[in-house]
C-alpha cells in the first residue's frame, strides 16, 4: 500500500466519523436532507460501478429500489430488521442475476429499453398481486427504525460500496470490465468471459440498489407501487452519475451532491415544470460535460502546467 493510498484511507475514515455525528445536530430538516444525499450518492455510485466501465446504460435502478422497499413493506413487521435486509438483498441479487443472464447479451439502445421496461413490468406484477391476491394496493410500513437509524445504515452502505468498488477496480474483474467497455469483441478474443463479468457486476450493483430501497422504506410509513417504482429515480440517478463522471468510482458523488440539492430546490419551487427542467439539465450535461466533472478535473490536471493524474481506475 502506497503512502498516498494510506493517506486517502485515513481521510476517508475521518470523514465517516464526522458524518456519523450529523443526526446529533438535532435538526430534522438537515437530517432529512443528509438522508437524501446519501441515498442518491449510494444509488449513483452503484450505477456507476456497472455502467461506468461497461458503458451499458441501465434504467433499472427503480426496479431494484422498489423490490427492496416492497420487501420491507411485506416482511418488516414479522421478521427482525437484519433478516429483512438480508432477504431484500438476496431477492435483489436473484432478480438481477435472472435479468442479467437474459438481457446482457443485448447492447446499446436495446438494453436501455429493456431495463426501462423492467421497472414497469415489475410494477405491474406488484399491482396485479396486490389487487387480486392481497386485496390492498398500498401498505403501511410500521417498523422500529428512526430517521437517524436510516441515516447511519445508508452511511455504512456508502462506505461498503466505495470499499467494494475500490477493490473491484483493482481486481481481474475490474480489468475485464474495462476491456469490455473499450471493445467487447476484443475482450472475447482475449479470453475474457464477458457474460460472467457483466452479470457479476450487474448483480452486485443491483443488490446495493435493492438495499437502498429497503433501508429507505421506513421513511415513507406508507408505500404503494407508484411510490416504490417511481421511474423518476432511475433518470435522476443517471443524470447524477453522468454529471459527476461514471468512469471514476468517486465521480458520481460529484454529481449526486449538487443535483440532490438542486432537485430539492426545483421540486419545491417548480413542482409542475420539474420534469422539463430535469430534461434540460440532462441535455446540458451530455453536450457540455460528456465525461462529467471528473473528466473535466482530469483534463485540467493534465493540461500544460497541471499535474497528470495517471490512469488509476478508481
């Protein structure tokens, strides 16, 4: 381990310890805002873990988020909380593995369309089950989980995601995914099992998204399919990851923090035109920052007189 890596590790630990004290500030608004920041930070980072190196654009974030939320709605009152989270993670991984094996042979716009349709498919299945079997459309979430508990669990999950992403980026799997992102045909000719690599990371990414949905479910108290499977979450996470730069592990954070604050402001002041503004922001990011803020920082650092960053993947 180099001195630079050790220093970054110490700074990260210090930051985590300081962030852990946010609930102690005693301000409900700031705590709610911090929960939203952590939620989108984890979702965007998990999205970037798969879509960043492979360049597969997934719109299935809401599907897995909703699976996690509904798992809590169904099992939250009858099972211990750790077991509910474990079941949610297992369910998310199972669905992701099935979806990955059946769809990751697709690429480009076909994969985008399928992942978008996956959310609607799962939402309609949940609606059908609730209406025809359980005879209720919405469910109350009564579990003994406070807002501070949600915050700490999201903070722990964020730390785990960054550690996992850092380890993957330095593994054979991370190298294989970067080769796939550059040219999948070349990766196959090099002997890389592209299907295994893509499905493995897609499953890991989806499991994290499912856990975020499960952890966030108690915040709403009452959920129904239109809330848990809100497609807007997928688009917001996509825009955040693209703004920050999905090709770096730390890139999505640079998009998640400012855009969460901006979306909070816009949804409160312009609720009827929020989606239009969201679309305009997406177009601006694509045209002005194709590699995100992380790419801009690297470009400035590599410019004459700047410090070269090298090709460290994370």
